[in-house]
C-alpha cells in the first residue's frame, strides 16, 4: 500500500472514531484541514511519527511550554557548538550586527527584511524556559524577543501558509515549523538573553526559540524566513536539516 495513503488512513480512522464519522475520505479531509497530518517527506515519515504528531496537535495545540521563576535560571548555561566561521558573520559581528538582516519571503504580501533594531521595535515578550538537547543536557534561561507571529503579521502572511522555514546564516542549519507553533505566543525571534543582548555563543544576534520542541528546532544565527504551503521544494523535502540527518521533524515536548 502507498505509504501516504496508509498515513492518511491511520489519522482518518482516528478522526472517524473520535468524531463518530463514517467514510474515510471525509475523515481524511477533516484531518488535513485541522492540521493533523505532518509534512509528507516523500513518504519517509512513518506511521509512528504521524500518530505522535496528530495526537500532540489534538491534545496540546494551545498548551504552553513550562515557564520557570527567575531563581531557576542556570548559572552556567551551556552554549552548544561554535559560532559560524564565515567571513560574512565575522564582518557583521565586527559591526555590532547593525547590518544584520532577517529576510522574509514566500507566501507573504510584503516580502522584505528586518534589522535587529526593526525587530526590537515590534512588541516583545520575555520568558524563562528550558533548552533541552536530544543528547541529554539542558539549561534554563530568560529569552527576550518578538513573537514570530508579529513578524509574520507585519509581512502580511497569506491564508494558504502552512509552514515557516527558517535558515541560519551558514545555511547548513535550517528547519521548519507548522502554523500551530509559528503563531504560538511562546515562539520567539529572540535577540535577548538573561537581561542582555543574545550572546553569539547562544545564537546572537538572532535565534529562533521554539520552547515547545527539542533544542535543535531553536536554530541560531537566523537570517531568513520563508513561508510556504508545503515543504516539498526545500532540501530533500523533509523540512529540516536535522531531519535529513535522521532526527525527527516534529519533536514536541
Ligand atoms: N545554527 C545553529 N543552530 C543550532 C545549533 C547549531 O549547532 N547551529 N545546535 C542546535 C542544538 S542541537 C541545540 S540542543 C541548541 C543548543 O542551544 P545552545 O547553543 O544555546 O545551548 O541549538 C540548536 N541550534
Ligand atoms: Mo541538541
């Protein structure tokens, strides 16, 4: 059986059972409309990942990641990896990141770019959340930034939008999230950390912060957002550099 059909059937059967509907086709349409089917990945995401995603989207779409009191901020947070070795990055850093740009394109009415100070001019949010690495370590920090939803709104996101793809300056790190996470109030384009500017070690000057998923979705050194209605044209179609390396696209916590 075709993998995509079996994935759709799996969710459709679940929806049909829950909603008391008869007819897989109707249920499959409903599952699609309510965002219960993860991106296809050319049939590479199997039944397990599909069921996990659907269950999370039914149960926790609006839930908040845990926020901690100030007293629990880690004294010695761990910055994983090194800043980009790129000349372009070093030049921007030497200029205090005044020339840093976040480009936004794809399914938006007004493609364009934002400087860090443009972003600081949008409404901001501060939250104390945990970064959890799949390798088994974590830290708690205060993150300050503009909710991604404000940037999407400013760029005039179109109604067909289903995913936001984001890239680090070195293009090697890139990932994507669905609209439930992109519009979620805790999903930030973060430029601040523990009361100051976001240090380079932690992804400064600008990082995606997705506290409802594992650390690797929080890509550092963000320079570009692309809004899309599917992920087929991006890389190998899995929607994420991490997924291309064998990790899950969806890693909700
Ligand atoms: N550009 C970029 N983003 C990245 C990474 C990276 O190496 N480069 N590592 C990821 C991983 S695996 C984790 S767990 C977190 C770690 O965040 P930290 O460096 O603030 O500890 O960043 C994620 N974002
Ligand atoms: Mo990680």
